């Protein structure tokens, strides 16, 4: 089964995704890291949520694929608070195959209202198990 | 030079943590990332990794926690992380984060902001590096 990223070209956009994190979700996130520090909202939580939505839209997680998260860049320009509504919009920056392995890079821009508050760049490596 | 409490060469607060399968399952539920390579023992056996591995973002979350512990409120306002995931972390392995302040300089654009550049990473008990990269913190003084 072909996943959508296999045919997507650079410039293809994903989302927009509406993201909001409650205080309880933030605490669950910290717990899932094994942390007991629940005092603040890390910018990474929004990247995590956007990444999951990207994974679902691009179809890159399945038993026919070995998908590896190879790298992550995150930049934020404003603090993020619980309950804020943030919009994430992804764009495929590169998508190449070398020796039957796909290398893709997706950039996500995060905005609050009309203000950009951050970006993330996710590098993914995909190997198809059953061709 | 703007005065800050941060100095070149300072080590960041290291965090050591065992990445249990319970933690990986919990992270899968919170993030919604149910890639079978993280949670399905039989599937993971069939991959080149041979066993279940932690999400890269779980490990990076612990690196971010180190930055937060080290810089407290200063960490939240403006910053940047650039990392590569260089090796898998298997269920049950123990990882430790590490980081060092490389430079402390006033921003060339906004002098009231101090830019703090750090090398950051995460390694296993056997010394193999699982995350390596850099962080840039912008502190208002």
C-alpha cells in the first residue's frame, strides 16, 4: 500500500492543525517523559502534537514501513501557555529516494492569531518493507 | 558584555532516566504516535532494530527537560533546538542528558537580549550517543 508521502512533491502542505494543550495534558506529557516537573509548558509539546497529526495525514506509520525520526529542529519566539489555540501548518521541504530509502523533511510553522510563534523541522527516513 | 548568571563552560543539569516500556507506552498514548516499532514486540523484532525502541521525541523531551531545569523561566521565552537522533534507545535502557554552555553573547540585533549557545545531547550508559545537537537560548536582561 502506498502512503501519501510517497507521491507528495516539495511544496505540498499539510494541515492546518488546530492545537491546544490543557494543563492536564501538559502534566500527562511530563509524566510520559518520566518527569515530575509540571511547572511549565515546554514548546516541544506542540511539536509532538503536530508531528502526530502529520504522521496521520502522510500515512507514514504502518506495518509495511520502517519509519525513523532522524532529526528535529525547533525554534520558538514566544512562550506558550496552557489553553492557547495554536495553528500548525506543515510544508514538505524535500522528499528524495536514495538506495530504496526515502529521506523527507517537513517544516511546520506555528501561529497564534496572525503572529508566527515558532517553527519545527522534522527529518524522516522511510524504508518500505514489502514492495 | 551584559552580565548574566550564565557562563561559558558551565555544565547543564544532567538528567538520568530509565526508558521503560511503560514509559514508551505512556508516551505513545499522550502523543498519539502508535508506531508499532515502539509498542509492538513482534513487529519490532522483524525490523532492523530487532526490538522496541523509544520515540525520538521522548528522548528529546528529556533533553528539553534538562534545558528547562538548567535555565528555568529563561528557557520558555525564545530559543532553538537543533538535534540529530543518532542511535535508537531500546526499552529498558538508561540514558543521561548532557550539555555545556559554549558561548554567552549579546544579540547583534537586540543588545538587551543575551544569546546563550549550548552543545546538548543524550547518551546511554555504555557511552553511545543517541542525540546530539545544539540549543540557543535568548535571555532578556
